[in-house]
């Protein structure tokens, strides 16, 4: 029978120490002591980091390129805009304006074929003339006591009905022409000559030719210092220029979700290179106060209610 080699306890311990030493060399840990136990007075070993530390945030950006808390984005919008629609059904016989064209207040924008409506107006006028003649005759007969009061009243009602038909037909004929409500420009033509349209169909989109205004959406916290008349600079993205503006109105309600409020502003001067739809950045100085139009000086703070002016009799 082959003799078996039996490992003593000391040999097993030596093998374990050798394996631990090799493992420590691979992980960077100091090797285990070959003594009978760990030294209670030895300093604790530092374990290698498994996860990298969280990145340290960089310095906060400052300087002229840093975002300003007093800056807000805005868009230019026309002082007035409208989509002209047909008030009657009919065929377009004249549409003299084209996209981008200027027009004056009262200028013809659209004209419909009004033959049918003019005939209805003539018919209403003829019926009114007959009703008036019938009323005159009824009144003459009533003086002779040939008819009663009821007959006269019925004749008066017929004349009133015919007069109302005249007004109705006249209003319809007036709608055969659409004139410009103000001076402006055509944004888009939504119909063409010779087309038949129904009442309510869109025909033209127009804007006024006045200086556009600025619409901003600002944080509601600005209400602590923002007032009507507040001056600011507005840098236009499309032109690269900057214009002066003043706040004209502040929204009546704060959006509770975004905590913002709309603001309208008027542009100073008469720049000619601005169009509705352009956008830009408004930059405010909270310390700036509205100027007095008469003297060009800041407007003084309003007196509290109940204060008496000097020289006012008690």
C-alpha cells in the first residue's frame, strides 16, 4: 500500500500565508503577517477606492458673458393684427393686395360679386314703397271711418317690416366690400380671385404698419421692482442691434406653475428695421426708475394715501 504524504498543520498555514501574500501584491495591500494573529496596535490598512469620488463643481461663471438675473427673452409683436374673413357667401371678384403689400386705412382689400344681394335690396325697397302707399290709403279711409283702427295698425306694421328688410339687405350689400380697418401690411393671402367662399372663410392675414411692441415673460419675483415706465435695453437677435424700450403694461395674473408674468413694452424712437416675429433679450437695471416725460427726470415716489399736500386747507 502506497504511503500517503500527510501535510502537517504548520505546512498548511505556510501555504495560506503564501497565497495571501500573492493576492496582496496584486491588489496593492500590504501582506498579511506570518505571525499567529493580527497586531492590535498596527494602523488600519487603507482599502483601495472602488468608485471614483463625485466630481467637484467648477467655478461659477462670472463676467459680462454670465447669465444675468435681470435678463429676459422677448418677441416683437404687431400693435394690431387680424385675420380678415368673409361675412357673406359669394364669389371674389377683386383682391387687389398681395403678400407683403402695404395698404392705407379704408383701402379696398376684397370685393365680392354682389349682384344677388343688390337685387334683394331693390326688392325690399319696392316692398317698402308698396307698404307706405297702403298705409297712406288706410289712414285716408280711417278718416272717412271706412276702416277701423286695427286696419291702420296692420298697415303700419307692414311698412315697418319692409323698412327692416331694407336695412337687412343694405347691411348685406355693404359686406360685399371689405376695407382696411387700419394702415398696415398683408402677411398672407388665404384666398384668390374668382374663388367662391362661404361665410366665415378666412381671406387675408394683416398686421398694422406701426412700430411693433415687445412681449416679455419675466419671473414673478421681478414684481418687487418692475413698474410701468421701467426703461430697459432690448438686443434684437435678427439685426444684432439694440433699442431702448419702456414697460407699458404688466400682466394682471401670475402663472402659478411657471411663476412668471407677461409684460408689454413700447420701443422708443422710430427704428425701421424691426418686424413682428423678431426676438431678442431684454436687460433691466432694477435701480433705474421711470423718467418724467416733461423733465426727463425720475418720477418721484407717490405719496401714501391720506397724506395732505402743502397749502391744502384742513
